[in-house]
C-alpha cells in the first residue's frame, strides 16, 4: 500500500486538495447551523408580539348605535347602573349598553315618556299663519361622573353663600329667591329653594329679553354619579309637582333589585 503524505515543498494532487477543501467547508457550515433555529424562533416570537400589540392598540370605532325603539339599556356611569330607554338618549352614539362617562337624555313633560323618534312637525301650508311656538314640553337630564367636583349639598352650604346677596326675596309658589351678585361667576342667576321643608333647591338663570326663558338646574348625586335635570323656570309655579316628577323620573332610571 502506498501512503500519500503532504509534502510542504510539493502541491497536493488536485483531487485530494478539493476533497480537503470540501471537508473544511462542511465543518464550517455545521458550526453555524445550531444558531439558525434559535434565531428563527426569536424572530417569529418578536413578530407575533408586534402583531398582538398592534391589534390591542389599534384605534377602533364604537359599534353601531342601537335603535331608539329597543328596550331599556343597562348603562353604567361612574360605577352606578341606570336602565335607560334608548329613545330618551339624545346622542345616537350613546345608545349602547355598558360603561360610559356621560349620557344626555330628554323626556316629555309631564308624561316622562321618551320623545317619539318618528314624530314630525306638521308641514306649513301656504296662506295659513304659522303655529305659535309652544312652550317647552320636555325635561332634559344629564348623568355624568362626579369626578373631583364637590357634592351639591356641600356647594350649597360652603360655596354659594360667598357669592349670594345678603337679602332674599319671595319667589313663585312660596319659594325663596336668593340672587347672586353681579360681580360673581354666577351673575344673572338665582338660588330658589323651599325654606319650610329643606330639600328642594334649584339654581336658575333669569329670563332674558325676548323669548329666551330662564332655566333651572336641579342636581342630585347618587354614589359617584351626578344627575342634573334642566327645565324652564316657569315650571316653578307648580314646584311641588316638578319635584315629585323628578323623583319619579330618577327612580325609573334606577334598576330594581329584588
């Protein structure tokens, strides 16, 4: 047997040199192959994480609003649940169940029924005088998170007296009117309340020039939610009935727990 050895002074035969080069390349590729799989797994994991984060953070429009003729919706404001008829919700995007920061409602007066969404004003007929504008026939209600605002009772006791006049006057239906001073943020408004049986108090604007009526705000806090009812100041002539109707309305919005 003839043993072939490498002589540093003479080149190897071409075939033997090629075989040795192939073995060296194979060993080099084998040394890099174990890194390919972990790198591929890492890249795949990073891609999946990126897709998931994009899916979670991608802005979404709210779902379609519910029609006004559907049953009452359970709406949660500041952790307080209210059963609200969709037809009473003034903003279509608010017609959905679940948590919301605020809802704006309207109810017919004095029936407290939601407005008819299909009602239309009668068409004007040529040669016939237009019908005079009727008085406001609905009450508006806003339910919103109280946040860091003061409780209505605390504002009455500690804030409003700083801005009110010293002397009160007689108001409609036996109520008492305490005007705010003109140099205060409540200029043009009055506090109107019952001194005989404390509990009914509203803050009202004064009627302006022309057809602009004065408007009253009746505020009630339920846990962390504020309820504000708005109605014409003229209704205070029957303030006992107004107070009873507002209590009835608020009770109807609260679910009954058996």
